[in-house]
C-alpha cells in the first residue's frame, strides 16, 4: 500500500470484560481496499503450535472491540480458535476520516479485509475462516457471506438489518414514501449545515437519562452502554453517537438482497424477548427462500433473552458459546 494511516493503539487492558489467562492477547492492524487501516485485538490459545481455525468478529453497531465483540473473540480463543475482534472503519481505534460514519459497502469490506489479513497469517489455515457479526454487524456479516466465497461459516447474533431500520424505522413503523422523503429532506438539510460549519454534527448516543415511560429496548441499551456494565469511552453508543448523516446511505441500499445465494454455513441467533427478533426471523426466512443450500442454515432462538443479553450474557449466560463452538468445528474442517 502506498499509504497506511498510523494508528495510536492502547496497549493496556481496557476491555469491559476480564482478561483470560487461557489466551494470548495482542494488538494488530490491517487495511481494507479503500486504504483505511483497521485496529483489532487478536486472541490466540496459549501454546498453540498448529495452523488454527480463525474467526473475525465485529459489532454491535456503534460499539467498540473492547465490548461485546472482544468478549466473543476471547471466549472463542479459549475454545481453541484464533479469534480477532476489530473496530470498523471510522470508529474506535481504527482509521478513516471523517469519524463516526457508516457505510453498507465499506463496512462489508471491513469484514472482507479481516479475511484478507487472517488468510495470510502463518498460524491460520486459510481454508478454515469464519465470521461473527453482532447486532448491526450481523446484517453486514450476512452481506459479506453472500459476497465472499472464502468465508466457510457465519454466525449472526442479535442481528439488526441496518438498511431496513433506517428505511422503515423500528418495527417498520415508518415504512412509507412520505416518511422516507421527510427523513431524506432532514438529512440533506443537515448536509448543508455540516458543510457550512466544516464539521459533522453528532446525532447523540444512547439516551441518557432514560424516561420512565421509555420503551424497554431503550432502557435495555442504556443499561448496557451507559452504566458500569459495559460503558467504554471510545464507544459511540456510550457517548456522542454517529454523525447525524452517518447512516444516510443505508436508506437506499438493502444489504440482504442476495442472502438466499449464500452457499456456506450460517447460524442465526436471537433472543426470544428481544425487540429486534423480527430482523433475524425475517432475514433467515429470506435467506432460505429458493436457496438450494439450506441444510447448513439454522435459526436458534434463545428463550427469554432480550437484545443485549447476547452482547455480554446479560448475567444469565445467554450467549450459547457451546453451540458456536460446535457450529464452527462442524463447518470449518
């Protein structure tokens, strides 16, 4: 590459979960095909000598690798995988300017770039690479699985389809041409303000404080991002949030258009009580509709679990790590 952005990485342990004594942890960087340098935490089983099965992990949308994705990666490394949690472009410790932007294309590319990097590591078997996408990066993971034939197994956990929620609102309550027109009008007016000011206005992170009559899922997000449970100073959702125009392109770009052409293995996991469960149920139904390759597709609904229970277990071990281990072992061999 002609130019790689030099990143300032924090090397002390600053995760929202305890450090495991069963794995070796290191900071690594890699780049995507747009020239953006990405930062990642690499977790490797201690004393591993053979080429390992590798997993790239990202999400939730607006989180950082020190939160849920790092917990998933470290836990999978404890179970014998080389696992890497990375910050997407424009967020966390990763590069890209301006900050706090999202893109269906670039963020799908981030997953593919992670596969590029893992494929060339001497301690990785390039034919045994999978990905895990959490929340909004669950949708990105499905999009990547439809595009990248090198990925042999994909897990989505508590998935959001960010194109759907941006275009139609929560529970599809804003699914009308008029509602989308008004949203586009507002966003384009904001573009003028941003250009005039020479900076991008932030949309605000998770609401704080939360009103008593707020929907449960708002309280659920607050409990995760805004309290000692999983607050992190680099997390968008814990702080100022995305730019107001940060997700504008999602309005016109359905990312799951060709999910029913995914041939590789996919496990879709969601909590039964999660407000977002309809994303996974619908995405799974669309993925297997007219798909020749359905024997390796599975939808797993976790009883009683809410959305953020699958971020960190929710204090009730809601994340089915045994299932994830079995899934990757069966399909990455």
